[in-house]
C-alpha cells in the first residue's frame, strides 16, 4: 500500500462526503426550520437524477440536464410542501413519517410509470470525462474532482445565504421562533415553501451530479437518504455546519474503512478471514461512529440541547 | 385438488384412454415494481409470449407482484396455492425469495419451475422432485468464466462481489475452475453505489483481469465509474451486469467487456432468431437473458401440458423432466437434480449501430452441470 493510494482514497472520501452534504443540507434545513422529518427527500434526489437523464438524453447537453434537475426538484418540492407537508406542521412526527413514506411510494411508482422500469442512461459530459494527473502522480477522475469543487462552492454559497442575506436571517428566525416571526409580519408559509424548495433543489442537484457516475433507477434515493440521516444525526439536527462536518466525517470514515480495515485485519488473520471480517466491519463503521458521537454528545456535534 | 385428481382418474377409467390433458393453472410470483422490476417484467413477458405462441388456451396464468420482498412472496404463494389452486408455480427472480417460497410450495405438492435464481441449497441437499430449475444454478456462469480465464492464459485476477450469500457463491464458483492466482478478493456492501475506493485498489493491483459480480444498479454504477477512472485492466463478469436492460444505462463504457451466459440474442440455434424477432414485435424492445428464461419456462409448461395431465402428478413430472421443447439456448436437458445441463457461452459487449449489445465469441463450458448434483438424493 503506497502513500499515493492513501491520498487518492482521502480524495475519494472527501468527494463522497461532499455529495452527502448536498443531500444532508436540505434535510437538516427542513428539519431545523420546519420541524419536518422528510423521508421523501431521497425521492427528490431521484427526481433530480431522472430529470437530468431525461433532458440530457433529449438535448445532448449535460448542463441543461443539471438546470432541469434543479428546476424539477425545486418544483416537486414546492408542490409537495403546498399540497402535503403544509398540513403536517402541527401533527406529531409519526404522522409526518407516515405521510412522507407514502410520498416515497408515490414518487417511485410515478417515476416508473413515466420512465419505465429499466435504469436510464446519463453520462459524464465529454469535457469532464477521463482522468487527470495530480501533483505527485496520482491519476484521478476529472469528474470526481469537479464534484469536490462544486460541493465546496455550494457549501460556501449556502453558508453565505444563511449568514449574510435577508432570507437567511428569516430562515434562522423561523428556526428559533415560528410564532414570533409570523407576528412580526413575515409570511411564514411562503418562507416554508421556499426552504422546502431549496432543500429539494439541493437534493435534486446532487442526484443529477451523482447520476452521471451511478445508476439512474427507481429507488436510488433511499440508500442515500439513510446515509443523510446518519450525517445529520452526527452533525446535530438542524445545523448546516454540523451537516458539513458530519458529511465529511462519514465520507472519510466509510471510504477509508472499506479500504484499510481488510488490510489491518490482514496483519493478524489469514487473508480470507481478514477480508470477510474487514468488509463486514467496514459496512458497520459509520453506524459505530454515529453511536460513539451520540454517546459523548447526545445532540450531535453542533446540535443544540 | 383431490377432487380434480378423482375426476381425472374417473375420466381415464371411463374412457379407457390416456389422460386427456385438462387445463394447467400457472401462478407466477415475480418482481414488477420497485428496484429490479425490469427483470420480473422480462420474465413475465417472455413466459406469456411462449404461452401465446403455443396456441394453447388451456394454460391460465395468474401474475402477482412480490415487490422483491420475501414476506410478500410468501403471502402471495399461500394465496395462489390455497385460493387460486394453481398447479404450477414460477416467476421468482431472487434467491432469497426463492428460498422462502419454493420448499413450502413443493412440499404441498405443487410444481415449481425457476425462471431465474438457482440457490445452491435447492440444487444439493434441498433438491425436490417437483422443483425444476429452467435457468441456471447460481455458480454456473462463474464456473464457466473461471475455466475460460485459465484456458486463455490469464494468470492473476482481482475479484469483487457484494458481501451476501449470492455474492460469495458467485466468487466461489469462479475460483472452483480458475487455476491462477487471486491477487485481491474484495467484498463490498450490498447496494453500494460508489466504488471509488475499490477502483483505486484495482488500479494499484498487479492483476491482469477484474472479475466482478454486481447485480442491477450496483453494476451500472461500477462500470460507469471504472470507465471514467483511467483504469485499463480487462473486465469480466457473469451476464447479469451486462444484460440488455442494463447495457442501455451503462452505454459505451461497457464496450469490450466479456461476460458469460447460456444465451445471447445472436446465438445461432434453431428458434432463437424467431424468438428475438417476435419478442421485439410484441413488446418493442430487445429481449434480455431474463426474457429468454421466461420464454423457455413457458415452452416447458406447454410441452409438459401436451404430454400429460397435470392432475396426474407423476406423469406431469415425467413430462417436465423430458424437457421436450426447443430451447432458445440450444441443447437443454435436466440433470439428476432437475437443474439444467447446458452450454455456457462467452459474450462480448459490442456496438451494433446505435445499440450497445452482446455477441457470442466462444463457448466457455460445454454441457455444463452444477457442482451440487452429487448431494441431491431424491
């Protein structure tokens, strides 16, 4: 095992983490501001990927596909908020879970009905395909490098939006006291629709980006949704900064664990036992991380008590 | 059932002739919704096409959707057996669902014909006289691939599969016939979609060939990422990751990849070209391996129904065992454990016009039988 391979795996972990951040940011924002547990967040990710694949397939332009993904996911998010979620603010979390779980089924079968049962084709744009040689001689796929840059840019933009803009102030205010900001004359229901659409757009955007290197198929959102929940629980529910740190932690832990654990066990066991113990433990690693974080900080890394 | 048997017996006695074939009721439990629905839909469409082409209107098919969930498959099986009173069951795609349904169904005297999925437990000690596998035993494609790799002088391989029983079976199957050196053996999380870490290991490895089994979306994700990574090792796998329904989603990234299967749309055997043409005419898409298996299963039911009355279980079983139908894979017969003895071919992914598809480049194993037949006592 060379040091270059290790550096490459760290890059892979970062890239995976930034992708998770795009998912988790929307989820944590929606929970933090609106108090809604949105299980259908994975479906919005899927909507983004399918919109991108559909439009990119028809026009041949990946950029148009990305725009379509943002638009379609934001629109789907806004519609869902207005028709379903709005009725759930005063209900308890169990009702929200039930309703948003129903939305998963509706989105999945609806997508299947529209696009068919076979996975769709979405390829990396020609300008970003292939590998580049990084300083030190690491060959790294250009597209993954682009995802790292885009992920960092979106994170910076989101921090700026929340901390520096008027809408960000309202979002933070809505997070701390729903009744109060309504009394101050802020149109709370419009704000909620906006936040939900923003979260949905982020999910759709990440679905489209990932769709180019993964399988665009019905049900693609649910595994990511579980990881996104792990991320926001580690980071502290409702905190964007927590989602960022949590996502990077989960990305690095998962990637490096998959790679290093079988090697580490190889020092004390025979190869085949090391492989099976190592890979079994690697798939549990992020949940062990989550349990450890919760043990020492029950509200997550940046969560408020 | 008992009434029907009596009736059949009475009619035989009264007429004093060979059993008059009465209708066969087929219960099909397959995956029609959610992830993996493409496989079930292909099996169903292939099966129904065969029944339609047989011209028999006495084969009734009841189709149910298991949503890829074992508990739902079990409920549907109970319903089909108890209230629909089917004679023959088929359709299940996944090994874990088959394990939940098949032993119970055969124990209740139903016939089960597997159009996909061949877990080793049902081929060896758990074999049953009423269970017929019309597809393959899980290890078969991999055994053939292992043999082909050694015969073609490839010495070092990198193996990868998801960490679950079928994944380990497939890798064990490859190793059973492969004589070279396994440089790395990696088991990934089931459902994993990002393979950057594994691909980096492949690039660093000194293997000559990457052999992997990643069904469904996992394989699509892996192949797209592998093609974009700059890695240049040859890639091979069983046909599941390179079948028609999946190639459309991978695109040109899969070109040149070799894969093993018992069927291909260009396989030059009697009846295959007609099957491909009629499937395309009927459904407007190219048939997959799963469609071919569904079609053969339909042909098998029709052939057995024309030889024997399903009410006479022994005669119907014997008729099934004869496998007297023109398989679209060419020569096909059942071994002692009712699993196929058939050729396994090596295919290569090529581009024909705008379509990415497979063509046969050679035979990887001739009259291949499974490794578990010796454990089967029936």
